[in-house]
């Protein structure tokens, strides 16, 4: 089980700020994107492609990064 936390535009797109998904051990960011696209539609994949993923303590865009028990999905943020 992986807890997924959504922020900003991604949270708006999926209609929630978190959910728990039953992903296999060894699942990657690419697996997560595929699962979310299947659940929420292909338009979400376009958004996920530009997101960063906080996996453990590492911020990554690497689709081969292995998931940890909690992953944050972070869209690009504007402003400063």
C-alpha cells in the first residue's frame, strides 16, 4: 500500500488531497502515473508528466524511481 498525497492543481484534478493505492512492492513512479491515468483519464497523464514526486526524502522526476510508503505529487508552482 502506498499513500499518495496530491497538491495544488493535481489535488483539484483528482478531487482529493490523498488516497491509498495498492501498488506492488518495487513499483515505480512510471507505475504510479500509469495507475493514476487509468483511474482519472489520459488528461491527467499530461499533468503528471510535468510533476515532481517526493519519494521518501528525494524529489525526483525519474520514472524509474522506486516508490516508498508515501509519495507526494507536486505540480509546478508559480510565484516566489
